[in-house]
């Protein structure tokens, strides 16, 4: 979650990007109960919208 107009995200990886191995956890998973300081509805990417709950996420 970014609460500013601009954010730069850097990923440190040990190998090439492999989208088939990427997983996304729902930003608003009720089991994680993270209180996000939101005033408006978030703008989510398709990838973030398709996230899984922590309980149902694949473990590897």
C-alpha cells in the first residue's frame, strides 16, 4: 500500500523474474487484520485484485 502520490519499489531477487511463481496476498485479508490508514477506496492492479487470502495461499 502506498499512501502518497508516488512510490518506487525495488525488488532484490536471486534469479530471473518468473511470473508463474509469483503469489499475491490480499491487501485487506481479515485474518491479517492490518489497519491501513485509508480515506478513499484503494486503486488496485488486476494482480492485487486477484490476490488470495493468507489461509488459502499456496505454500512452497
